[in-house]
């Protein structure tokens, strides 16, 4: 889930269904202006454990198709 007005949201990890809070700048310099529920994305974690550098695709080790941007 993501609120573009407050830039707050969470993503759910495919492997264990854990929730990760999005960093305020997670979509900066991204093709996304917002995220929709169920959309597959790849992200990195910052030093505080928040999702950042969100991009399109899925993790290769899950055997899912990936998209490089």
C-alpha cells in the first residue's frame, strides 16, 4: 500500500509475507509515481530497514520473471 500524498506505505516480501515500511524517498528517480496493490517490485533496504530504490520486477531467486530498468 502507498499514499502518494504523504509518501508513506509498506511493501510485503514474497518469501515470508513480512511487511517493510517504504522510505520517504523510495520512489524518487523511479518510473513509479505510485504503487498499486499486488504489483511486483524489487527494492533495497536502507540502514533503518526501510524499503528504498523501488523498481519494477521480481527477485530472480524466486523463479519469477524480472525486468531491468
